[in-house]
């Protein structure tokens, strides 16, 4: 194993051991100090970011990527505020649950404890460095971060500020450690460092997730990719359906919980689909239509025939695939076949159909009569999130502080032995 | 991918989809039918088992292995009874939790759902075939099983009985599928069949677990291995300590929650260690002692100096490593260094020491004043267990029905859109 990685791993294990019994007050003091340090070091951080931006422009990074990479005074202030709001969240560690007394008098319960060392592999946005670091700190975990090459200087400056804040509050600066080497082979080694890392969160595109699944010996949380469906049922409220579809598609099209596929019942497609298309036209949403849908929308300037992949594509842009179906059953079959198990909705006034959809659709979040855009830690009232999981073990959907914990069984006795 | 495995995988996915919405009554009817079928087919099952035993004896299987492999009338009746007791357990599927109404009126909750398809790789004991099959069925999962070569005929006969029972109750027989091929390469393929299998449970020795971790692209539940510690503190009740240590070591030495290492505080070692050793001598427990312990036990006929690996060995037999330490801190350090994160106990009358031990020891189960032998689904009141997890994600400690489930978020609205 690479020497840097082993050193980081050993140090992370030591720190994680220390953090297991760290009190809430200490962690919150560290968070407040980090918030302050981010502002105090604004000059250094923005200088480092300017170097990354300059290098990025030379390397031909497109405008969208530069925008993601860019920090400024107001973004830094936002980051500092977000750190304070994590300090204000309840501490998940130490919470007891499923407590009971057994017939033999043993008092057993589960107690929430930190996972240990969290490894995160992410791409260009430097604010992820701070987001992850503070959520790991609050949940009592040590973090080993591997950021994108484009943000090298920004990430180092931010990580330094976080470590300095920790140390001001008497918390080890190595609570968060950034891998300095940009050697790509290191990612693979990191994924196999199961002696030092307990969970891997990849934050990036499908390629990164697939690479992590293929190579990791450490449990991986996959997610962040969603082909989201809305099924407009025969009984959908014709007034509410267009704004919900509009919101799910348009409010922020570049994120994983944005709508990708609209399914509409044939009994209402003639009347309702043109209305929905009209609403979407205000945001110039392109419609990729199945044969029956294009027949209804043939006069619509932004409608065209769907290609072979359009019902299996996460568009991340103002494009929507549209298909007419003949029944709830057909809609369920389509979703089951094309699902990424992220977020899917039914719009209906029919109680039985709502229940059947909720029962049958096997996604992280299943909606009745609401926009898919709510699948988010903040929106669900969980506080900040580290990722949205679309895998099935440990956690599904938004992963916030509680999802960065595990539990141990605590068994209190007074001499019990097993018969 | 191997053709048999792909066929099994595709069928398991279909069955799992069907099982997602299967009612509790249907599942319980199937369990009752399975219990009956096991008894009805007793002749076939015992004949198949006799063939395995004969082949095993020819192949030189030792007495212990033959004993594990052997079925008889009374064992089959026990299995049939166990299936009925699974029918009597509450169904974990459909339970709602963490329900709340958000300020915007959205009603959100988590709902327990099956994981999907569970893959299990196990060794010689044929009863595992039935145990796993019925727990998967009750929790709404399909199962793909790969049993040991020694039990081929027994496993096939048992799997047939389970499938026949399912079909009697109108549940697809492929709820449980046994891989017929004994090609070892298939295990590796199974570990990478992430399109078809959602979770892998290896049940076997450390080698199997390591192989699964190294090769799986599917999440693996590791466990079943425990180097368990008891620390006898200075203030331990001198009357209760010997029976607890005796129980933890002797009651069933071949299992993972049996005691392996005794740590004892130096202030009471002179008085208490000989008493404990005397108790253990009744079961002829061999003591592998550190230098200070051997000094105290030099007259004890079964005490000898510990070798270099004795504090890192799961003995699974009547052997115990013994070490004298000078403080709770030293005990915690020893446990942290040698832990397999299974089950560890402190015997103490000191409240502060008990709390400190519970806080600091990072194991699946942490005990005060009780035997480590209680780490068990049945003992914890969870019903039958599929495994004991010593990894950190998804589930820790005994894994029963609830640990074979995941959840989805259900979000009920009346037109909400995100601002």
C-alpha cells in the first residue's frame, strides 16, 4: 500500500478511537471554531481557488465546471453559516433505542455509535470538502478525503482551515485528512484499504460509482443517480398535475431527484398532456416522446420522437421523456423495468391506485401527489446530507448525520449466565 | 456469467418482485406447509442424508464434521418445529417508522420492505438450508443458496421440500433456489452477480469471509468470528465472577460468542484467578497464561505459558488465554488492539468503570456483569437469526428478520412542489 495512504489510515484509526467518546459540546465548539476559521482565512482560500480556476481555464475546463469550482466571499460566508447550522443539529451519537428488559433481567438496548473512518471520493466542487468534514466530525467519525484534481489548491486551503478550527477546540486536526497525491492508482488502493476505512462514499458520476463497486473491499454507498418517473393517472387532479411536473423537471434540472420520465394514462393524455407540455414550454423543456405521445403533441414545437435510450437516461438538463400508458399496471411495469430506485411519483385522486403504487414501486422515495424534488436531507427535515443512497443496505435515500452512525448492543446484567 | 447462475438470478428477481407485496398470511401459510412437507418427506430426506454421510466417510470426513452433517428423525422434527416458530414471529414487512408531517403538509415515513434477493454461501450443516430459506421467505426475500459439497444430496432434498411447501400455499417454489453445480469458480461469480443478488451472507470460517470481502461486488455481511474478552475488574463480585467466566467459556465452546481471553485486574488476581481456574478445571479448560498469570497459577495442572498467537486466537474449544492487567485502561487498550468487535464484557461493581467500559469498547455487543454467550438472536428476543454480524454497516450483532429488510421513504402529498 502507498505510504501516504497507510500513514493517513493509521492516524485516522487513532483519531477515530479518540472521537468515539468525544462529547457533544466539544464537537460543537470545534464546529463553531471551523466556521470562524473559514472566514478568518478567506484571503488564503480565495487565493488558492483563484490558482485552481486559472489552471482550469488553461486546461480548457468548460464554463459549467468553472462555475462549480469557483469560490467567492458570499459562497464562503454561506459555507461558514452551514457549518454553524450543523453545530445546531442534534448529536446522533449516544442515542439509545430498542431498549428492553429480558425475562432473565438483562437490560439490553442498541446505542448509536460512530462508524469509524469514512472515505470520500469526490469531484470538482470544493465545498464538499467542508460539508463532509463537518458532518463526519459531528457524527464522531474521522474522514479521509480524496478530492478532484481541478480543486487541489482550494481543497487544501479548506482542509487546513477545518483542521485549524478543530485544533482551536482541542480536537485533533487529523479528524479530516486530505489525500495530497493525485495519483489515480491511489483511488483503487483507497477502495481496498479496509483495515483503515469502514465506509466509502463516492460522490460523482456513474463511472466513479461503478469503479467503486468493482474494486472496493470496503462497503460502498452508491447513489446520486436517478431516473425519476411521474405517472399521471387517469384520476390525477388536472389543475395540480402541470405545476407538479413543471416543478419536478424545471426547478433544478441538474440534480438527481429531477424528473426524467413522464408516464401518462391514455384516458387523460389527450386533454392533459398538451396542458403539461404548454407549462413546460415556458422553460423550453424538450420533450422526447413515445409514438402515442408524439401523436398527441405533433403540433408542439419542442416535441420530437424519443430515441432508443431516452427512457433510460438521466438527463440532468431541460429534457423530458414522455410515454402514454394504458393502465397503472403498465406504468408500474415500465418503472420496474427502467428504475434506478431513486424517486418516483404517482399523481392520482384514486385511493386504491395511490396505495398500490406505494406498495409496488421499489424506490428509495415513493411519492403520491408531490414533486420528486423533495428527496433531500434538508427537505425531509434531517439536516444536511452527505449523499443520497440508491443502494439497499444500511441507508436508503437522503443520508444525513444518523446515516453516518452504526450501533452497538449494550447489555447490563448482574451475574446472568446462559442456561 | 455461468448459465445456471444467470437463470437462477433472473428467476429470483421475478420472484422477489412478486414477494414485495405478498401478504403476511400467505407467507405464514407457506411456512406451515413447509413444516409439514419436511415431515412428509422424511424418508427421502434421510435417504439423501445417508448418501452424503456415506460419501463423507469414504472421503475421510472426521467425526465432528459427520456429526454436523447428520440428520435423523428427531433433528428433522426440530427443524419442522423451528419453521412453525418462524411463522409465529411478527412480520417485519410493512412496518412504518420515523413518521412525521413536514411544515408543507407532506406526510413522510419510512416503511420496511424486503431487501430483494439474498445470496448465502455456507458449509456443511444442512439445516442452514431450511433456516435461511424460511427467514428469507418470512421477510419477503428470494434466496439463492450455495451449500457445501459434503451436504449436496441433503441440501437438494431439503430445498425440494421447502419449494414444495411454498407451492402448496401458492407461493413460487423458486423463493428458494439452490445452486446445483459444485464448481468452485461459481462462488466467485455469485459474489459478483450484483444485477441479481442484493446481499451476500457467507456462513463459514475466516477464509470464506475474507474471500467474499476480496471478491464481492455485492454488499457482504461478515461475522461469525469472535475473539471474546472478559475483564475481571478490581471490584468484581468474587462470588459471581467464576460462574460467569465458566459459563462464557464452557457452556458451548465451539461457537463465536464463547470466551477466548480473560483479563484480570492485578489487585484481585492473586485471590480470584485461582478460584476461576479451579472452576474451569471442572471442565478441563486449558489456560494459556501471560507471565504474571502463570506466576499465580504455577501449581495449576492445566495452566501453561501463552504462545505468541494466543491472544489473537478464536479457540472454539476448551482453551482460554489469561492475562493480568494493572487497570481498566490497560484492559481497554488490550481489547482495542486484539478486538474482533464481537462480544466483550466487564465484571465490576464500580459504576464509573462499567460506564467507561460500555462507552469505550467498540464491539457488536458490550456486557456488564453477564456472560458473552447471550449474543444470539434468540437470547436477545429477536427470534431466529441468520448470522451474527461483526461488520459495521446495515446491522451489527445478531441478524434476525428485521435485519433482512431495508426501508423506503413514503411521501404522501396533495400537490406540494419545492420552492
